[in-house]
C-alpha cells in the first residue's frame, strides 16, 4: 500500500510543479514589452537622458489622449545598454513595434533579415511628410534603394566645444589647425588644466576624434572606400597618419588624466568641461542641451564656445566637412501586428515631429531635421549655436555618419575595441590599420 | 552538488535485497523528476543548443546557417581567446589566494560566541546583500578620478586612474570581487567551524595546545571538506564573473579585463557573432567541468570516511 501512495503523491507534486516550470520558461519569452498585445497601440523603446526623454514624453503625452485607439507605450533605456538590448530583442522576435536606431549598418542588418518593414511605399503615399525633412537625412535610412526608417529628432554633428573662461585666462584663441591644438595642449597643461575632456571608456567618444582626423587628412574618400569594403581600404596611409596623430596627442597628455575610466553615459566628460577642469571637448551637439540643463548657467552665461574641427596641414579634407549623426531613425518591426503597425505609422505622421516637438528640440539646443525652421532658430536664445549647427548641416560638402553606426555591428565592435587600444597605445597605428583591415567585408 | 554525488555510492554499498529499500528507491526516483525537468530545460537543452550553434553562423537576427568547423578554427586562431583564457585563470588564482585566507579567518572569528561578534558579523555580510551591478556602479562612482571619493575626501593618493590603467584595473577587479564574495565564503566557513565538536578543543587544551596550535591541528583539518566546497564555488564561480566586470570596466581598458565570459558576451551580443561566442561557451563548460571534477578528486579516495571517528 505504501508504494502507490508515495508515487501518487510525488506525481501530484510533479503535476503541481509543472505549471510553474512552464510559467517560468514561458515568462522568459514574453516578459519584454513585446509585440504580442493584440489590440491597438504600439510599443516603443527610447533613450533615457535629458533633454530627449522629456521631449519624447511630451510628444507621446500629446499624441495619446487624441488617439486613444493608437496609444504609444514608451520605455526608456540608457544609450549603451539600449544598443545591446534592441539587437537581442529583435533576434528573439520580441522587439517593440517602433525600433529606434541610428540607421546605417545596424539598420541594414535588420532590413536584410526582414525584421523591419519597407516604408518606401508609405512615404510615396505621404509625399508631404517626406518633403518635410532635409533630403540628406534619408541616406542612412536607405538600404538597397528602399527606405526602412523614418528620420526624426535632430542633426547631431560632432562639435569642438571649449570653455571660454579658461581660454580668456590663458589668453589664447580656439584652435584652427592641428598645430594650434598641440600648442594649446602645452598651454593648458602648464596652467594645470586638462586640455581635452574625454569619456574614453565609452569608446565611441574616442572614435569621434578619428572620424574627424581621417576626414581632414585623407578626405571623405578614405572612409567611403572602407564603407564599401574595398580591399585594403583600412591600409590607406591616411589611416596610419591619423593613428599617429592621435597617439602624439595622447603622449602629450592632451586628454584628461584618467580618460579611459570615464563614461559618456555618466556625463562626467561634460561636467569636466563646464566645471573648468578641462578646456576643450570634442562631442556630439546633443551635449549642448545637456550642459545647458546640468551646467549651472555655464551655457546660459555664454561661457561655452564652439568651433569646427581644425584643419591638418597638407590634409585633403574640406574643413567644412562634418561628421556625426545625420538624424536618428525609427523603423517598424515586421513582427508587429497590422494594427500595431498602423498605430506606429499614425504616430510617425502626426505625433513625432509636431510643432510642439520641434519647438522643444530647438529650446533644448538642437536643430530638428525639418525644412523651414530658420525663423524659429533665429528667435531662439541659443541661436548662435543653432545656426552654427544648421550651417554645418546645410553647407557641409560631406557629412559622414558615425562610423560605428555606418559599419556592420561586427566591424563596429572590432573598431571600438581597436580604438580603445590605440588610445591606450597598446597597439601601433600600423597594427590598428591591420586589425581593422581584417574586418573588411564582415 | 557534492551531496547528490555522495549518496549514490553509499546506497550501492547497502544490501539491496530488502523490499522496503527498493520501494523507497522507486519513490526517490520519482522525486527527482521535477529537478530533472528543470535540469533538462535550463541546463541540458541550452547546452545542446550552444553546441549546435558553435558549428553555425548566426548574427543573432537573421537566419542560421551551417558553418562546419569555421568558428572553431577562427576562435582557436584568435590571440584574443588566449588573452581571455590567461586573464580568467589569473583572476581565478589570485582571487582564490586572496579570498580563501580572509574568509577562513573571518569565518573562524565569527563562529565564536562573544556578543560583539554578532554585530561585526552583520557588517561583514553586508556586501552579500548587494547585487553585482549595484556594487560595480557604486565602485565606479567612488573611484572616478575627477569626481570620486578622492576629491570628496581630499585624499590625493586615492585619485588614481583606477579603471583606466590596465594593471590597476585588473587589480581593482580582483579587489571588488573579493569585497563582494568574501562574506559568502565567510558564511560557509562559519558554518563549518560551528560543526566541529567542542570536545576536540577541550581534549587539545588538556594536552596543552594553544590557540594557534588548535587552529592548525584541529580547525584546519576539520574544515577540509568545507575548504574544498568553498574553493570549488570560488574557482568554478570565477569562470562566470561577468556582471561585475561588465559594468565596472566593460573588459577594458583595451582588453585588460576581458575575461572569457565577457569575451563570449561581447562577441555574441555586441559583434553579432553567435557562432564564435558559442565556441567560447563550450570551452567555458569544458573548463568548468574539468575544474569541478579535479577539485572533487582533491578530497581524496576516503572522502566518504568520517572525520569524527572515535567520537
């Protein structure tokens, strides 16, 4: 009698446990704010950090009450964390309806795996929407001649910022050439101030230096060849010269001590500039808004200076060339339901670049990527900076998309890793070029 | 883990003829089913998946294609693998050397009965309550060369580029790991010490042994299996240190803290190379199993023998 009793009991225990196990396993699958909700509305993941988060929240808060059937649910993530999370979610078919990104190589991966919808037809149906944007911003949204993403937000060129107080104190002018930079490095080091702030642990921050230097030295053709995967494109002498110049700057203590333990996400690099611990910083134009918010009137009092990246003697690149993000992009997950896709498209059309949102971007010191904003820019209290960025967007003969976004994720990760080592001087410029050359076509 | 292994031979030694024992064994077999189910779903199936993926090319997003041995050749030819392997073993060995004496001594200390020890023990165990990510973020903020503890307290010697210089970063990683895990091992040793019969110490006292002699001749030998358990957890656990290092240094500066587990993650999820990442995962499994088996063997052949014979 004993045996059947025990086994029945254990069987019951097993039966009782099984649902838990199933629930536990399936919970892993559906816990993300995924695309499984059947009704209306669309989910979106977006970047945390100001001023973007507030602006997006305003846009969503304005859109949702008026479109109760197409509610947008937005979740915010830190920049560096988001880049990994979205890839994993897409691979697991758990992506949100609206996929935020930077276009280029990442978008190409998604498009070629049929994870994002082709929006070409939709743009043809909505010519007014298409005409709203700077024409140049569609480049990074286009894969094999088809548009896979809605450009949005603002143009974000990389700008050389400087602290006007420190320059006045030192009695020097902002740099116009690479030689100016090297002499300023000495001036500021003698003053006990770090010449350049840099959040080197984030690595893409160091990459911005290479992007500009390579353009100034070799012109846009060098990176275009790399982008197209031409054989030995990384072995161009301009790449090696760029690496050499960077290591000269590192050796001359051009960057703040401890730059490789600073991350951009913590915004400590910006704090170094506005707190007067560093004299200059090469960073994205979005930091203007962030410094305006965090910098205790540093920006408001006109202490923040900005200049285009200096020229390099004998270099081929046009000093008006820019690098950075031509725009940010939003795609629609092909795995979302039709209803969700409709909601997302409605938000794209009516919710994302409304006048309120455009004004919010301008107020936070960014240049939205829509036409006909000259008047608004001129009326802003930040008009000096906004016109500087706008002029860069409009007049640049070449605007290079950030390398880590333009290249495939595989090549981009290798690039960031090698840049880190280049800045640490643990590899030579020659080795850097060779290591990168091995990633061509990957 | 060690319990499951040790019951099997013992049961085999017993005469298996009597009926109740057989019945009991069937019942016991039933009871293992839930555990077996979880083990299959969460350990065996993913392991098989990783093994298959190590022969496939997959970017984590698109279609999975066969790659034959390509991943294995490319990973085994990559100097990055050997750098990661070396770092993993370095961190493992140094961590063991640092953590074992500290936790052993703290464990012996906290196993005592004086009242103030309880209060101190609570303090020692605090790091155990914090998640690795939180620990890493806190240390990162404290060690920031410009806005960290050094500036706050005006201690210039603390203002090193802790996470920016390869050797310092590696040392710091080992320190933070120890800070986080010593309390756990202390707890294990504390339990072990409390199991030692008082009569052994009383007998030693009568024989004239002092505190130090008692420690080396009673406490330490009696803790043999505790040391093996704690070391197994430390050594095998160090293969999977990931979250802490990922948040603290991200494997940098350069590749100076890019241990195997982190290398696997970065290859798989950052560089979209799931095939090579799976190869590293398989290597990790093999190393982990080999180490665990080796440490079990250290217990000696008489591991089932009691240490308390004659008591």
